[in-house]
C-alpha cells in the first residue's frame, strides 16, 4: 500500500534543509520552510522500513558559515 508520509523538521534558524533516505537512494530532496519555521515535504512510500536523515545548512557559530550538517531523527 502506498501512503503519503510527511517529513518535517523544526529548524527556525537554519537557512535550508534537505531530506536524504534509503527511499531516494540517499539523494537529497529539498524541504520547504513554512510560516511556522518548519521544513517539510510529503513523500509517497510503499509500506516498509526505511532509513532517513536530514541535512541542514547551519547558521551556528560552531560550524563554518552555511556549512551543511547531517541530523538524524531520533
């Protein structure tokens, strides 16, 4: 069965974010930032078990300016 799955990430201070997953062969899928400062997208997936993570373009002083950092959802 195929269902639309919403992926969302609250990252109000980040400039951009992408979703990477086993369902996309780890290719980056851009996320859109909404008015509540969540990055989100909907992906149609077959029933199954998938791995995924987010990548954000950081604004943190702990990283290089605009460095892309991978974030695992726990």
